[in-house]
């Protein structure tokens, strides 16, 4: 669902940007188009001030109480209770080593295994079509 939501808003943004370019380029020029197109980033910068750190960051930093507080806030926001249990800090023996990292060939072998092959190829086709349509619209709207 998340992938569909991202694709949907990406498409909406592309159409809105094409509409803005169609209207603004001939009248006020590309500088105004750039300024208006970049203005929503102000909302992102303002919103980041109110966005808490992730519980994982607090846990890795050794601030278990803050991690639990964030998880309780998220659970309350979702109308759920936290599951039973206690957060614990992982020791140094659980750090990732070079042996834990998969090679690119192993990753490719995994995503093309029979369990993942249909999903992988379907996603490749969808993203190719998405990029094809996106760049088609971009080249269509150039002046």
C-alpha cells in the first residue's frame, strides 16, 4: 500500500508541476517556477522541528526511557496498547560485521529465487513503466 501511495503522490506532483510550468513559464519565467515549486520544502523544514527521533535512535544511544516514551505516544495515537515486554539495550556482541553483509550477487540470487521472482519482476516492470511515463511527461512539457 505504501508503494502505491508514493507512486500516486509522485504522479499527482508530476501533473501539478507540469501545470505550473505550462502556466508560469510563458508569463513570469523559470525563476518564479523554481521558487514556487521549491516552496513546499518550507513545510518540510517546519515539520521536522516537531518530528521526534525514532525509538531505535534513542535505544542505540542508550536512552531507553525516551524510546519507551515515543513508543507509548505512537501507541496512544493509534489507539492501541504497547505489547508486553521491556526494551533492552543490545550489547556490543550484536553489532554488524562485514561477514553479516550480503554481497550484491547474493542479494540478486535471493530476490530472483522462486519465492520472490514473480514479485521482483512485477516491481521491475511497474517501476520501468513509472519512469517511462514520468520522463515522457517531462519531455512532453519542455519548451
